[in-house]
């Protein structure tokens, strides 16, 4: 079965039909730049462009980089336009896509759902935490494969700061940190999360998962196993489509 997945990120809106048996894209994905400012209207137009590129007419799953309740309503917007807050995103996208059935899921939760079924978390029981390091830090917490949605662990306080402001991939770039220096910050962040949740496995996602050799060897003293995500840039698209399939 194929369902369309769209991943809405700070820099790009990416989408493709997803083969749900393989947990992979059925066709090469289409990407448009995220409009700036990323207002609801402008983003909805970008989503429409991506979906129409494939002439898609079935259900669509979307991710959003903030808290999403009930598969529909946006509650936070740390790194996107504040006009999103309290918006019924399902209604907005559904209307813009000509009435296609739509479901919306937090971006890290979507990546986690995909990794737990088809990637680094496959067949893993117990507590597993996926963290995405990008513009912000996203989190997806699983217990025996079941998601606890909207955990927002990227906003834990770390040394008096919002953790994602110190340890996201954007912080590394903005402050021009060496991989080793940044790994040290990530280590402190992981130690904090571990103190709170004692997961058995950390899955490190986001764009940096492709470069895990540059920083994972510098991370020490964490008891949980730490592995890079396997689906890399497509995890959000796949997870969004999986959720849309489940929503029926
Ligand atoms: C948001 C999360 C999101 C993460 C990654 C954070 O700033 O609050 O909801 O998952 O960024 O995009």
C-alpha cells in the first residue's frame, strides 16, 4: 500500500508516496523551500505544490516541528511562525489539498515511528528515545514500541539554557563549534535525559545521523546504547505516511 508523506522542516518541505510494506519512498521525493516567514498560508501552498507534483489524490500524512494534539491542532511553534499556535492544521491542509484526508504529527514523533518499525529501533522493547538534532532538538519516547507523543525533551533546561539552543545542530553551526566540542554538549544533554528516563537505547536522528562518525566516538559515560538513525532524511516522510495509514 502507498500513502503520501510530507515532512515540513525549517528549510524544506519534502514529500513522496511511501511504500508502507518496505517503509521506504515509492518514488523520488520532491522538495520545495520552506517559505520565509513560514506562515500557515505560505506553508500550505508549499505542501500543495509537493502533493500536486505527484498528482496524488489519496490520504496525506504531514509532520510539523511543534506539539500537535489530536492529529490536527498545533500547540507550539518554537522555530516557525507563531501564527501556527492553536491552528487546526488538519483543516488548513485538508482544505488546501481539495478535501484529501489529512493527518498531522510532530516531526520527531514521525521520525521515531518510522525508525521503530523500519530502522534502528526495530524489534527493540523497553524504553527507547529518539532525538533529532537539527534546527531544534526533537524527541520521541517509546516504551515497548508504543509512542508517548509530544515529549519535547529538546526544551529541557541545560545549564540555565533551553537545551536545543546549546546542543542542536544549528547551535554547532552558528557558534562554529568543532565536532568534539559539540559532542561534549550533546553528551551533557544525553546524561540529563538519561538521568530522567534511563532509556535502554538512544537513537540519534536528524541530518547529523549521516555524520555520526564525527561525534559519536567523542561521547562517553552514557549507560544506554547510542546508535545513529537509519532512515536518515526520509524518516519523517515515512512516519507521517504510517500515521495517515493508521488514521484510516
Ligand atoms: C520543537 C519540537 C520539534 C523539534 C524538532 C523543537 O523546537 O519544539 O516540537 O520536534 O524542535 O523540529
